[in-house]
C-alpha cells in the first residue's frame, strides 16, 4: 500500500470555538432579521431559527426567521458585528462571560 | 459505363526485395498532396507492405508549396528522417518547378511524374536526367468535378497514373485505398484514378 | 513482411492513442486543444459523440482546468485521460504536482513539441523534460505501435496498488503524431481483462468525507509522504518489466520494457537515445555493423523512474558511449546525459559524450548519427551540438 495525503477529521471533532477571544452577541430588540450577518459569516457559524421566544424591535418582526450564532464554531472574527446595519451585534470579551 | 473500361495493359508488379522505395510529393496547399501520400501508403499496406507516410508540416495555407513523403518496403521501415534522395518525385503542380527545386536529390534515372500536358514539359532542361511521365490530372479532376475549376483536387488522378507507370502498387489497391480515404465523391475519385491510369504517358 | 493474420491497420500516432483510450476503457476525458496533439482529442470526441466510446468528454477553457478536472474524476474512481503538448503542459505545471502528490494514476498522452520563443510547433523533448521532477512517470515511445501499447501498459503500471502515480506517455510531434504507419490493434476484450477495473482505495465517499492534500506541518508526515512517492516510483522499474512480460505473452507482442538494447551484446561503442530518433539510429547501427564496426544502441523508454541498474548492465564493458539529448535544458549537461552519468558514477568509468540534436524539429539525419558514432569512436567527450549553423 502507498501513503496518501488524506485526512479524516470531521468538524464534529474539531470545534473551533476555542480560537475565540471575543464573541458576538445579538440584541434581538434591535435586530430587523435582515440576515446580512448570516450572509457574511465566513464560517457558516450563523444559522437561521424560527419560533424561539425572542425579543423583537417591532410587532411586524415577531414571526420572522431570526439569525442565531453557533458558538461551537464561531471564531469571533467580528465580521457580523461590522456588517450589521442596525448595530444589533456587539462583540463581548470572552473573559467577561 | 465508365466502370466497364477493360484494361489491356497488364504491368507486372516489381518485387521490392530488400529495397526501400521512397516517394516525395510536391504540391500546393489544397491540392491534396498529403492525402495522396496517405492513399499511396494505404494501397501498398493493403498489399502487405510496410509503409510510412508523413507530411512536412509548415504553415499551411491554400496555394503554399507543401511536401509529403511515402516509404514502401517489404521489411519494417526504420528510417524516420525526411526523404533526401527519393526514387520518385510526384509533382501535383508543374508551376512549382519555377519556385522550388523539385528534383532535389532525385536519383539518377529516377521517375518524375508531373501533372501537366506533354508539350508543357517537353525538353525541359531540368528533367533531362530523369524518367519523365505526364498526365493531365487537372483536366481529369475538372472533368470529374473534383474540387472546383479554380482549385481542382488532383491527388487521386495522379495516383492512378502512378499505379500504371511505377509498378509498385496495383491499380486495384489504389482504388480500394481511394474508397477508404475519400471524404466524398467516391465514384468520381475512382473514375479519375482509372482515367489517369489510361491517359498517363512516359516521355 | 507483416503477419497478415493479425489485425493491422494504418494510422497516425494521434489516431493510435485515441483508439488505445477506447481499448483501455477510459471513462472520462477532459482536454484543451493544442497542435500537434489536437487530433487525439478530436478523434476521442468523435468516438464519444458516435457512441463508439462509453465516456464523458468535456472541453475546458485551459490546460490547467483540464488537469484539475481529471483530478476530480480520478478521485471519484473513474479511469481518466487527458492529452497535451508543449506550452499546454507548462500551463498545467501546478496541477501536475497536485495530481502526483495525491497519488492519482492519471494517464496523459503527450505529443512532444519544443518550447518557445521563438514559436515552433515541431518535435523536441523540452516540454516533458521540464516536467521530469513533478512526480509523474514518463514513458517515451518510438513508433505508432508503441503509441498504442504505452497507453495500455501505462494504465496498468500507474494503477498498480503499490505504485499509484500518474504517467505521461510520449510520442514525437509529426514524426509520429502525423505519420501514418501500420499498427497492430490490440483486442479490446483482452485489454480490458489485462487492465481490470480501476480500484482506487481512497476514492471519494460521500458517506465518509475526507480532506485531500490538506495542510501538513513540518512534523506531520510530509517527508514520509515524499519518501513514499519516491519509493513507489522506483519500484515501478521492476513492475514494468513484469507487466511488459505479461503484455507480450498476452498479445504475442515484443514491447521492449523500460529500456531496449539494440545490437548491444558485443558492442564497443553505443548511443543512448529517447523517442522516435531511435529508429533512424537503429538503421545507422545496422549499416555500421555491416561495415564491421561494433556499435549498438540503448533506447530509454521509461525515463521516470530512471532505470539506472538496467542502464549500468547495458553499458558495462563499453569503450565509449554518447547520450543524445533532444531538449534544451540549462544544467551543466543535457538532462538525459546527467541521469546516465549519475547512475554509473563510481561503478563504471567510460568516456562519454553528450550530443544535443534535433531541437525544434530539426531532422536528425543518417549522417548526423554517423557523425556521432565517429566522434565517440574517436573518444570525444563533453557537450557537442549536432547539425548546427545558420544556413
């Protein structure tokens, strides 16, 4: 047999949350569910959720799908906070948690 | 009725022995010199000979001088160079004689077969040392509507003439190879082969 | 006289390669046209379109993409093929290394052509000599029969479970690619049986996703992978001898194997060559033998891995030899010469000349080989360029 440069390393075994020093936190009271953060997340660590008992800025957002952050894989890059047009995402120091 | 022509001449086929036979074709792009070398090789191949046929590829365009080569041997052909001293030169366009030295390296008493009318090459000083044969392949091609009158495709006709005067391949083999390699107008090409076989003259 | 009982046909080198891919059961072809290789891909495209060949054919926008797409198909476990020439191969250079490093037994047919500038479409080996250190095996043929047989043998060698490396199969531009000559067509059923199915142990499995060729730190098995590639490649010389024997028995053929010694048994002087010029060299050797000169020819077919032990065994006892390089490389000597000399270093001490001939399709004539033999018989050494001088 020959040596082949293949690697079986599923992401379930490789949670990248340990790389994070700051974490994004969504203020659902400001979030308009525009999903720009979901589009921009380079690690697909922002998912879409519905029906969670979340705050909302206005009654017409109540039943819309909302973004949520998968803290197992978020590396804390801050792109979502930078892109959010409504300043609804804050980057919080991990040590403060 | 063209197919019913009976051939009175029965030339014997030379035994090549251990001799390799080298043929060089000169023509102009579009006249079919490369295909002619391939048809001749295929015909000899059908008779069990070892053959190679190859063009000298330059920057092809219609009207530019092209050369093609065929080697025929009973044994496997090892030489892969161009042909520098051919046994035969086949000239698909007589006007090339004014442009290039078509007989370059041709063996003394070697055969040069020219697509021409007899009077146009008679007493040509360059041809004195050689055995010269002529056939008006251009008229034969036009008669058989091969190519168009401005650019007749003369390659199959010239091979019919070659079959008769060379004794290297049989007419039947040339006809079979023409059938294999003609992209269209198969019957017209075969008729051209047969007419040239009948009309070729040694001068 | 040819054996008329066999299935012969007259074809060009390009046609022989295209037909061989059909016989070998190639299922995926991706290529980009370049002179003088274009006819190979055209013929395959025609066979696929006419449903005479059961394969998927895609035309891509560049040679880099051609190599990338056969890498994908081969990883999926499908026998894949591409063909190229000259600058096309240079454009693939990065992907050639990826394919070799990922141990994918892809076969690429190469019609050897020079590298510009100046622009030149004719034969020399510069295009593949440049790629000799990419981890691809290299096989140089001298006839259209070998153009067909090396495709079949190439897949058999590359796909061997202890080798699993890609292979380039070479023929010379025009001298073979556009020359029509008799070729014995191998039986399709026997070829399929000879090759078997491609069984890639690490092919893509959607149920068990894997990373291929991902980052490897210095302490990861990076060196070990490279060492394993070299070991596998050099095991291919003996494998090729075995495979050749099996092939010859099966097809009643006489394929020479990694090297061919021609009239070498009692030779005092010999030339070492690659590719189609070897045929003319044999013609010259025969003529010189008839004149009583004890000369021979050693032809290298398998250039990577370099069959060093076989070369030593043929050169032992010679009084002098010459190596003919048909490529422009810029080491102290030509690349084939350096491979030969480093192989015999410390084992044989024989005067050796390095001839450079036939660049950019310049005809290597009978008198050129005669000149080479004269020079080695006179004991000349060093680098000698043959048939040069602007006319």
